[in-house]
């Protein structure tokens, strides 16, 4: 399966992330953090995406917030100072397969799977 990578321009981050959050049905994801000091760390495995957004106001302006899980059992991961966002897409279908959010000293990877392939 061929892939293509697409860097998301900073001025489009907010709208791009909102578009991902509004997909129906919600995609299932698993997340990993890769840090130059501590290596790969799993953050969440195979859970429905509830929201991914860019904070645009207040002291957390510029932070990316990712919420996964079922209602009442959510996991929230925040990236306070993101430096870049890139998307890995399936070339044939254009489907988002992985979102990479880079920050100083590491990155967060969000892997997407088809909701049809997920069990509830």
C-alpha cells in the first residue's frame, strides 16, 4: 500500500483538526509518544477518537488536545508546544492513516483505523 506525507501549514491546523473530529462515524485510534529521552511510550490503544483540537485562546493558545475513549472513560493528551503537524495518507483512497504532531524533543503519533474494522 503506497503512502504520501502531507505537512499541514500552521494557519490550517485548527480547521484541519476540526475536520478530523467531525468524521462520522468517529475513527478509532491508538497513540504513541516518541521522546528522545525516554523512547516510545504507548498513550492509548484502539479507542474511538472523541475530539482533536487546537486551543486558540488563553494561556494554552497553540496547544493541541486529543481526547479518546468512551463517554465517562476518556483519556486526554495535550501537546503544549507543537512545532509541526503532518499527515500520512493512503495514496489510493486519500484516507488518513497517521497524524504526526512534532514538538521539541519528540512527537506524538496518532494511528487511525477504519471504524468498520474496530469492535465495540
